[in-house]
């Protein structure tokens, strides 16, 4: 018999925790399954439009707008992001 893998609800909860808290996939709590599983399902479900359909379903169900909103104003930048200038001898030298 094949391994059924990690439960979809647990993985979805893990994806939410990672995104809400700005975690790296490898820093997700182990309770949600392996980090690779969380990432792979996030990529696969995103490509399949699962998250878009979830939000459309919530909006169509007459939920209050504040419960359907996704806030993308919190974005973490890598510490080297501010120093990405072209070095001497580069393209604009």
C-alpha cells in the first residue's frame, strides 16, 4: 500500500503559518509536516489556482470583506537587497 503522505489540512495550516509569519520553509514547525512537502504543495496548489479559487469562494459566500482580504504589505527583503549596485567594471562602467 502506498504512503498517503501528510494530511492536506495540516499542510494548508503549515503554509498559512509560514506565510503569515514570514518564515523560511525549513523553519516551519515540524507539526505541519516536512518543509519540502509544504513547499511542494504550495507551488503545486498555486500553479493549479487552488488559492485563487479559495479566495473567490470566500468572497462569493458573502463573507465580510475584511475576512477575505490578503495583506501583502509585509515583505521581508534579504539583508543584501540594499547593496545590489553594479560593481566597477560592470555593465555601466
